[in-house]
C-alpha cells in the first residue's frame, strides 16, 4: 500500500531531504492545471486536487500563487507537457511513470536509463495500465481515531473503502469523488495528511527480498528525477519481504 512505500522513504530519511523537490513537482502540476483549466480552484477539478496535495505538504502560499499565475499567463513561465510511460521492473512487476516536462527527449532518455539500469524495460502503451484503475486516495493519521470511527465517517463521506493496515488509514474514493470526500472528512474534524489521485492495481505480484530491494532503488531513482511526478506499481508488499529488503 501507499503508506508502506511512505514508511520506507521515512526510514531512509528521504522526506525532509526531498522537501524542495516535492514543492517543485507540485508547482509544475499546479501550473499545468491552471493552464488547462484556469486559476479558479472551484471551477477546475484538476487544480483542486493538486491544491489538496500542496496543503498536505505545507507548501508555502506564495509558491502556490506564483505557480497558478504562471499557468494563467499572469507571469512568464515554462510550458510543461504530460507524458505517461509504462514499464516492467524487476521480476516483471508493472510500473506506470507519469511525467511533466519541457523536454520530452530528455525525459524519455532519463526514464529509459533508470529503468534499464535496474533490470527493467519500457513497455508499449496499455501493456501495464490495463491492470490499473484510477482512484482517489486520502491518507489520514491514526492518532486520536479508531477503526470503527474512521470507517463510519469515511463511508458517510462517500468513500469506497478504508485500508486499516499500516501506520495511517488509506481511504479510497472514486476518481471524481476525491475532493468531495476530502471536504466532507474535514467537515467532520478529520484533516487528511495527503489527498491525491492514484492508480490502484487490479492484481498484484509478490517479489522476493532481492527483487524488492532492486524495486525500491528503482522507485527512488525515478522519484529523484526532476521530470517524474508519480510512479505507480503493482507490487504486493509483505512485511517479511520488506524487512528482508530493508536489512543492510
């Protein structure tokens, strides 16, 4: 699940170190969303969604305003294009790599280099994505909540499901329902740590410790690339494999 990947990153001390990069990636998405749908969040679902993510990351308001103005043309900015790549990782695990770039040649070269370096290969369009479904994902801290309470409130808010394993609650919504469910939860006094669109695999694969360790490194390297916005995979994360993979 999402929270397990986040836990791995926290254990590696990556979150604080990547704060600036997170803001940069959010700014890109805000700019593109504003360019495509305007700078008013109430009228622009894509912008509303990324603003939820920016709020969850405590992105400074000035950064947000500047990114919106770049998108609406009020101040000069770079034009970014969306590009999705599909790939096979270690042991044939599926990867979806979403990018925003001002130079597609640079991006595809970098993505191909990273994927192949760790034993993977790029795939044809729909070779991997057929196994994924787009959903909304809301992450809520377990502090001060119990399983019954969060399930009841999430269901009342219109969520599809609640995953209670891991360090946080993972609330899944329909693709178009993310903003409404997040707002409803906030109205109930529950402030999400994160709210974003995600790709959920319909079927998953288990990797042994060696393959999983390679996959973790591959995910980290992709995440470090300035053009990569999101990376999704269909790996089943068992506690045993994670412990073995994280061991020195």
